[in-house]
């Protein structure tokens, strides 16, 4: 009863989360889960670090299966653990000793390799889609399209990818394939088969989770109550259980349960908005700027025209006045000229009559 | 890097031409001396760069770089790509200001900024090709199989389109030089469309370069990691663009004294105006950086060694130039503004290197941390040098720093 009620509340919570998450409508319609929980029936591996003795048989088996050079040093040589080793292009899996033996407590060894995430970062960041999460569980890589940008190598939270830096002309990413070809044939992965301690268990992921939970419940003092890979970054196909906290085993501290690709997806969903909004917005800005310029120009022209009109008006008045003045001056001049002419004429007439008188009186 | 470039140009005694620029050298109208200190140094650097690049192609990334399985990205991505794109942001910043927002008095700065942008992006692509494991497959993302869930896909698409856009925006200068009037008129008629396209593409890929790190919260130090990192990258790109234009225009004024048309007074006036814009942008940037630290409640981290490094970046390369720009703008002191611009540019370089290299993989033990191989440094220095040489070659011939007499005032 209590379990079913918790399940009900959990489901409601998931629904509430889904309703705020972008693009979750389909997920809700599909049964209430707000994220991909892995392909049903997919395979996985469980590494029980409390059983691991650091014999590195898995390393050797891995190199054999993948036709890679043998791992360094004789397998019984424990001095190799003095240094933390990484997964490389030639060594898909490495066993490291993380917590040195102190007192009676045994050393803790952890086998590392690609975790085969349920929602892999590498697949999300690949700009030629070279990675695929198969329904069987393994994340597969297609070297034929790889450009070699190494974005996948750079962002993997587990540092689980190697790159062929010494290959000049056809370098590719190299990593654990979960022995895809073997498991397709129904065989166990090489490492699980080789482990003499039964520390690596191969099976259906859901069964392995149950097994891990059973072990933790049965021996609560032996294990930390966490299955690394159940939820971390959306979950992985490789599961790990241990007697110490996982931060001591070189795994990410406080890994969120949210798949990492979601962190980018939210941003990338905004990008199309830039393409759709910017042209209108910017043309609007441009039109606004143009309009301001046009209005300013109009204002300038209007002001100029007004000034011109005013000037013209003023000029006209002045001209009229001048004309009037000129006219009056002209009239006076005409009067004067007429008077002058009349006076002249009178004078001439007088002179003529005088002359006639002189002629009349010889 | 920028600093040494500045010196290279600074010591150049004249506007000479590099020896390796092809037959057009002879066609130059005035015979310039070839054996100048600048040309000799630049040629040596370029030869070393070509040699290092060929070595990398011949033997692969392993022997030629310090990259490894935990540090797959080094200087070529951190500087050549991440920083290069930010420093080439002047093109879209100035052309948007002039053509879209009506700040026409900055017109003389458009062509140098576009040219720098074009050369910058060109070098980004060259740097990327050197870094890619199989560079000949770069078109696969468009032609064979696209991965649209990747931030890198968007960047590849945007950079390809924007490099083309910048090239087209640059062509009017080349067409004027060649006297191809029709082509010049055609491209000129597209100015507004090109500017809008450039601003869209820049907004997208400048921010998406930051978004590339969203997926790696466990590998990037929390002080630099933020869900707002795309906004940090975009705003700082605008700052980088403005500061580069201030720095470059001052440099060009000195180096190409015979080419520039605008007076010192006019340049000072524009510098003061740009400083005002840079003030606002830097102020916004400082605010959003503080908001990020507050939202994620990372104050305690400031008292760790990485916190000190973070404070060094923020106080030394954001707050200090912000003060410099403010004083320079208010007191009308162009020299203070130019010094602030150089500090800001160095700050952008530091920020991009911090995000991509110094604060990335911060939890790894010291012996696993990355430091660039000499060959990586040589190639990077050579790329920057190539950009400077190309700028000189083009600015000495085409109407970049002055107007072509046939098209005077036609913008």
C-alpha cells in the first residue's frame, strides 16, 4: 500500500516536472516518464569492487578480444598501481587502486572503461552523429564518419574515450564496445568471462540493479547504499557498487541524475528563435533609425523652407518699399524734367519771337 | 599573443610588404623596400609555422602536440578557435552599429573591422583544420551525416556561413580596387541584408561557443561554469569586438599614416564614443558574472586558489579596464582608452583560455594537466602573423583605411 502510494506520488511528481520541461508532451502521453530510461531488456555489467582483487585479468582479456597490445607489466606486479592509469586508444579498460590498504581493510580496486550511458554525452556532442545507443545496451561508434574533432573525448564525464594520436591519416576514437559482437552472439563480454573473482557480472541491466540492491541490503556494512550508474547523469549500462563513497574511486562527485545532453538541448532550442526573431527585430530597428533620420531631414528641410520663405517675404517688402521710393524719385525726376523741358521750350519760344521781331524791324 | 603582434607591427619602420605575397608585389604602384625588420621577422615566423603545420600533418597529433586522452583540446582550440572568434567580433559589432543603428559617424571603422573579421574567421578555420584528426572530412557534417544535437554542428554551420558573409562584405573594397563597378554596386545593394545576416550568425555562434561547455559541468571549474555561459560568451564577444576596433584603429593610424584619411581628432572622437559603448558592455558583463556567482552561490570558492585566479581575471581584466574606459570617456583621454582596450583584449584571451584550458579538467592531478607543445605555439603565432601580414598587404592596396575617389561618400 505504502509503496503503491509512493509510486503514485512519484508519478504525479514526474508529471509535474514533465509539464514544465520543454518538449515533454510526447513523453507524458507515452506513460508519464519524463525521460528515456533505457531500452527495455538492454544488457549491462555490474562491477562489485568489494570482490575485485586487482589481478587485471580483465585488462588482458580486453586486449585479446580487441586485438590490442598486451597491458603493461606482468599482471601480478602491483607496483603499476602506484600511478593512476587512464583508458587509452590501446587499453579500453584499466584497473586502478584508489584506496590503499590501511590496517586490516583491503585495498579498493575499480575497473574503468566506457560506462555506456543511457543518454550518452558523446552521442549528443558529435556533429556527425557517429555514436549510437543500441537497444542491446552498448554505445557504438562509427569511425567512417568521424572528423576527429574530439569533442566527445573532451566532455566525457568519465574520461573513458581514447583517441589515436599517433595515427596521422586515419585516427579514430577508441573505446570499450561492451563487446558488442560477442553479446550479439550471446556470449559474455571478454572481461566478465575472464574475471576469476566474479566481480564482473553480465546480464540484463534491470536484473543487475536488483542483484546490486540485494547485495547492499544483505550486507549493509560492506556496501555504500548507492549503485553508481543507476541514475548518475541519466544512468549507465555499467553499474558499480563499492564499500567506499564513489568520489574516492575517481567517479564524479555529486553527479546529477539529469542526463548531460539536456544541458545543451535547452540552449539549442532557443537558437531557432534568433533566426526567426532577429530579422524582424533588426529591420524594425533599421526602419526606426531610418525614420528618425527622415524626420530629422524633413524637419531640417521644413526649417530651411520656412527660413527661406521668411527671407523672401522680408525681401519682397523691402523691394516694394524700394520700388515705391524709386517710383516717387522717378516721378519727381519726371516732373523736374517736364518743368525743365517746358522752361526750355518757353525760353526757345521767347528767343524765336525776339528774333522774329528783329527780322520785322530791319 | 596580441601583445607580441602589436610589437611586431610597432617595430615596422614603414609600410612594407612581406616577401611571400606573390606576384602582385611587383604590381604595387610604388616600390617599397622588401627587407624591412617586419618582413624578415614575419617571413621567419611564417616559414616556421608552415614547417610545424606540415610536421603535424605528416606525423599526426601525437608527436606534434601535448594533447592526450584527458586533454584532447589544447591551444589550437582554446586560442585559435575560441579566442580567435571572439577577437574577430569587431566586424559584426561595428557594421551593425553603423548600418542598423544609424551611428554613421563610425563609417570609417567599418572596412578595417570587416577585414579583420574576415581574416580572423579564415584563420579560425585554418586553425581548426590543423587540429582536426581528419580535416578533409570537415564537410561530412553537412554532406554526409549531420549531428544537429551538437553545439558544434551549429557553430560549424554558422562559421561557414559567416565566413562567407564576411567575405562578401569585404568584396566592395576589392571591387573598387579592381574597378569592377557593377559587382561593387550589386554587393553594395545588399549591405543591410548582409549586416542583419551577420548579426544573426554572430549572436548564435558566439554564444554557442560558450554553450559547448554546458555539457561538461564536472570538468569545468564551477566559477567559470554557468548555465549562463552562452550569454557570458556573447557579451564578452561584443566587448572584444569594440576593444579590438579601438586598439586596431589606433595601430593602423600609426602604421598606415599615409593611407588613413581621417584626422587624429576625428579618430579620438570615435575612440571616445566607442569607449562609452565598451563601458556599458563591460558593466553589463561584470553584472552578469556577479549574478552567476550569486545564483550558484559560489562565493566561498573565491577564497580557493582557483578563486584567486578567477578574481585576477575579473578584477584585472574586467573591473580595471571598466574604470579605465570610464575615466577615458569622461575625461576625454584617448590614451587611457587605448590602454584599457589592450587590457580588455588580453582579458578576453585569458577568459577563453581559462574556460577551455586552465579551469578545464581542473580536478586532474598536476602531472595530467596540459601545457602547449612548442609546435602548437609556433603554429598559433604563425597564424596570427599571417593575419597581420594579410591585413597589411590588403590595406596597402585596397580602399580599407581610406575611401576610393570614385565612390567617395557612397556608403
